[in-house]
């Protein structure tokens, strides 16, 4: 394909709603936010029964020294890319 048709349709609908006015745009925004939150809730409901809660023990095996070391490493790696 040359074009992403679902993305084109979504952009066309949002663009046309923006031309009609702010009130309709806010309604569309509210509907889209509701759909997004509903998708997240459905994902959580489906995923929780398959979660392995044994993996949730020992979130911090190296203590706070490990957190500081990891943070410093990430910051220095990011600054090194700058």
C-alpha cells in the first residue's frame, strides 16, 4: 500500500470536525478519550487473569544504591548522545 487508509480516515474526520466548530470538536475529543479508556480497561480485564504474580516480588534487588547507579548511568548515556 501507498497510503494508510484508517489513518487517513481518522485525520479526515477530525479535520472536518474542527472546521465545524469548537463544541463539536470537544464532543469528538470526549468520545475518543472514552474509547481509549475503555480499550485500556478491556486490556486490563483480559490481562489480569494471565499475570504471573510470583514475578512481582523483589522489585528492588540492589537497594537504593542500584537505583542511583542506574539513574546516573541513564543520565550520562543520554547526555553522551547530546
